[in-house]
C-alpha cells in the first residue's frame, strides 16, 4: 500500500497515533495527534523520540507517560502498541489513551487555606506565568548559576532551542545551543558573563545579529528578593528585523527624495495646511523668480493668477479634507515683475508620520508655457480628429503616422495595423498610377487636392471615397506632412442607385400590375356576362347564380391582394410571407419580359419540374429578384460564336429545397471577378448600378434562402442558382 493512502486511513481514526521507525525515531503523527500536540507530521519526521516523550529512551508503553507539546505544555497519557494491518514494514504505532493534565489545578479553597507567605508565593508565580504567556517578547529567567527557572514559548521559538536542552534547565547548555546562530558568538558569551557578574546593572536595547539576517534587541535586569539581594537575571529578546529594515528603507527613501528634490527639473514644493510652502526646490525657485525663504512666507494664493485662485484653493481643500486623493490642473503663476508663467500642477497628500502632525501637500510643477501654446494650436486639429470623417496624417513618402477612430470605422483597419505602413495599403489592386501622379502634381502646385477615388477596405472590398488632401509645410516652406480627410460614398451611391432602380421598377411594376389585374378583371367580366346571359334567357337557376357570384368574389379578392402587395412595396413594408408556387411565379416573370430586345435577339426557355412543393416567400420581392436575374442574363449578351442570347430557367427539388437555375450561354464572368459580383456597387455593365445582385442576395437571405453563382462546365456562360426551403406537403 502506498504511503499517502495509508496516512489517509490513519487520519480517519478517532484516536491519537504516533509512528516510530525501527531505530525509535519519530516518523509521523495522524491528524488527532497533530491536534493534541500542536506539531505537524512533517515537523517531527526524523526527530528523536524525546521531542515528544522527554523521559523516554525507547518507545514508551506504560500507564503514565509524560508527553511534551509544541507550545511547551505537557500532559500524561496511557500508551500502548497499536497493530494496523496496512502499516508499512518497520513502522511501530503508539496509541495514546486517557489523556489528562500533569497535575490537577489546585482548588481555590485550598489556596485560601494556605499560610500568607505561601499564598503570596502562589500569586506571584501565577502573575509570572501570565506575563510569560502573554508578553510579545522572548523571556527567560535564570539564577546567578545560569540555571533557567522560567521561560515562555516565544523564547524557545525565537532561538529554536531543542526541547531536551530546555528540559534540563541548564542556561550554559542553552547558550551553547544557539552559538552557531550568532554573527559574534564570542562577544555574545563575554557580554552575558559580564552581566551575570554585575546583576545590579540593567541592559537597554543591545543589538544581537544572527547569521540568518535577523536582528534582535536584548533587554535584561537583575532580579532581587524581598531583602534586596540579587539572585539572578531576567532576559528579554525581541525580533526587530522588520523595524530595522523599515528604518533603513525610510533612510534610503529620504535620501532619494532629497536627491530628487534638489536635482529635479520639475518644481517641487511641500505645502502646509496654511497653504504656505514649507520647502521649495531650486527648479521652483527659478520658475517663480523667488527664493525658498520668500516663498515660505507666502500662501500660494499670493503668487497665483487671480482667476485661477478659487479653483486651486477648492481642490487643495478637498485633498486636505480627504475628499479626493489628488488633482492636476494647468494654472498661471505670477512672477515678482508681474509676468505670467504657465504651469501644470499635480498635487497629492504626503504620507502621514507620527511626529509631524497632519500630513502636508506635495506639489509638482512643470513649466508648460511652450506646451500650452502648442496645445492651443493643436486644439483645432483635435476637433478635426473627432469628426465623423476619416482623418489620416502621413509623412511626405506616405508613411502613416496617425489616424482617428472614424478611419477604423470606414476602412476596417485599426491604428496598430496601419501606423508605420504607407498609404499604398489603402489602394485597390490594379489601380491607375496616372491618377495618383495627377494627385501629386496638384499637391505640389496648389498644396491641396479634392475628388473621388476608389479605396480598399481591410476585407479587400472596394469603397468609393470622397478625399481631401492638404499639404502641411514647416517654417521653411518645405512639405513635411499630408493630411487626408475622406468619407465613405458607398451608402450615398447605393441610395442613388436605389432611386434609379426604383424608377425602373415602377415601369416594370406597371406591366406587372396590368398583367396581374387583367386576369381577375377578365374573369370577373366573364362570370358576370355569363350570369346576365342566363338571366336574359330565363334559364338562370339559383345554384348557377350562386356559383358565378362566388367566382366573382374570388377574383375580386385576387385583385385586392395584388393592390395590397403593391401598397406594401411602395411603403417599403414586407407583407407576410405566404405559400408560393415558384413555377407559377416564373410564368408571371416571363409575361413581364418584352418580346424582343433592341440590343440583340434572345430566346427564353422554361424547364419546370412537375409537382414541386410550395415555398414560404414574399412573392412580390421574390418576383423582383427572379426578374432581375433573367434580365441580367439577357443583357449579358450572346456567347462566343452565337448570334442570339439563350437563357434557360429550370426548377427542381434538391435536398428538401426548391431550386431555381437561371442558365445563360453568354460571355461569362472571369474568375477574378466572381468573388466581387455580390459586392455593392460592383458592376460589369456600362450604366449599371451594381446593387441588383446584392439586393437579390438580401431578399433570399431574408426568406431563409441562398443565392450563388456557378461557371458553366462546359461553357460558355454562367448559372445563377437560388434555393428556398420547401413546405411540407
């Protein structure tokens, strides 16, 4: 069995167990024994037997065994060997039973019956024990023969004297036990012996240095009996290492502060609660034109510009009152000649000390006259950088030095990604070098350029931008920087394209409205005419008239739905999606197309799958999307070697979705442009808006559908495919 599980089993037992190895050395304690004796199991491992059993030379098995605890107390216990089947070989376990005090406490009644001298002795001893137990000092009392008569646990712990040495009470042995801890053992022994020879002499704060770096202070005095005869000495030790380290750190800190105070380029002042500087360094003297003696007589209000006094005083009072930790302001100081010096003042409360009363203020003053002038000049530039337009500052060679937040929003690049790079990072692939040569020529001549260019965003997309570039000159007239201010024209162009598209859509909707309303109106006219004819001939039965009226009502509702969808369209509203037959919708799309094209002849074909399920869609938007795809295919023109445009629209059921494929045999789209075909404002047609396909893609995504492009294999031409989830049958 492994050691860890075995110790876990011992810890679960309800009695104290001590483990010894074959040589009689302490090996372990279980949790009950640790709680009883104060030692940890690892503390005793490998230690001699008499650490716990002072009077034992071999494992004690008896009724009254004296047991020594870590805190110096002792108790009696009955011990017996304990057999544990899981114990490792060579391990002897000792079980402690009937634990009890060494001596029962003497009842108060028996104390009261003692003679007065004995009673006084009892109380004196009790007082001594209480003092030993509660004092923070390490204390030992020894007679003139170096016999230790009393000590506290702090003394044993401070010096780490073995219990067996303390048990013998031999002071000389105790001194010998600590000599290897001392930096000057010979001097220590000599002084102890000298003090024993002069018991009437008191010792105050002798420093004792230990090799482990600790520093002790020792106090001692002779002990007298009632007759005034000295019979021994009481020794008091306290560990002052932390205090000495703090004192040394304080001395070093004060030295550093003094060096900084005297040599700092910043003005430094220590200001009291009366607002007068207690100290002022040379830098502040030079800045204010007054020496330290003069400044110490003046409240800071007297050398502060009048308009800045109230704010500075109020903030200082808040710091002194504990309402704030510090403050920083720019303020104006007055020189003896009446001049004004701008300073940036940082004020905080100095650490409190025990001797100096309320802590003063520490003021750091920076001469910011030049900085203030520069900040005033840059205020306008800061306003520009906070604008909604992108701002970029470059060197003459185009290296980007600074950008604002709007730059990141418009281009997608963060400041960290562009700083140190040239502005060529923002140019699209295949840009026209002549355009940038013209821009540079304008900057060289007029110092500014303004116009529209095509920029590149971080994601690679193209972006129309309106750009203003201004050259910045130094005092010698040389161009040192360029400032670019630009805005994104994408939305503006999309809105213009949308207006153009909607204008064209009105014409298409006129044809669509005429077509969709003509059918129900013709049906209404037919049913009404048939019913009137039957009435004129006298053969109209109630059933026949009822059937005709129901059909008229049905066609009227159909016409009403067309008008309702049209109203939704012009309001920009989306009507509730409804079950839609894509085959029927494609027939209505083909009915809207002109019979021929002025540009080139075309041939349209429908290849519709039979018995296709319905889809849930906004039929008006979907019809607009399908019409746009077919018109795009027609306007693409015929393919190589063909005289007319050939477009085939097919429908199929694919993986639980209805798919529409618009297949053309036109010139196709080059591979480099296929990834951009769905980007806003991208177009391959002269006069195109570049928003038709992005709108189609958006319509499909709104209705849980998908639109994509495939190159025909074999060519020529391309196929646009869209899918919509099929409704359950």
